[in-house]
C-alpha cells in the first residue's frame, strides 16, 4: 500500500520538476534568439539558473522516489519511468521555448 503513496508523491515531484524545466525553456529562448546567451545580466542569469537548478534537483528527487518504490520490486517499470521522465524533461524545455517563440513573433 505504501508504494502507491511513494509513486504518487514521485509523480507530483516529477510534474513540478517538468514545469520548472518548461519555465527554463520559456526564459531561455529570448537570449538564445538574440545571440547573447554568454552575456546575460544578473537578473536574466537568475531567471534561467533558478528553474534549471531547482528543476533538475526536483526531477532527480522524483527519480529517487521512483527508485524507492520500484527498483527492487519491478526494475523494468523503473527503467521505463526513468526514460520517460528524461524524455519529458527535455520535451518540456523544448516546449517552453517553442511556446515563447510563437508568442514573441
């Protein structure tokens, strides 16, 4: 019974981490598009750095929670969840950048 609770909390963490990575994509596209990614102001660096660091930390925590629930009992499910979470995180960054590009132009 407690495995489903761990999985539920892990899903909440994964959703939060993915949302933070989507926000990273939203804020990353403007300096990227203007070609000044290496010349960011301090405020822009914070707007990009905070979602990156916190999003990766929360996603990593979600992976550890999934490992608590499924690594020993169902290793194939854990490998599948890990792959899906990595793909979803990358897709969130790309999706956030495409969303911003569509609203800028």
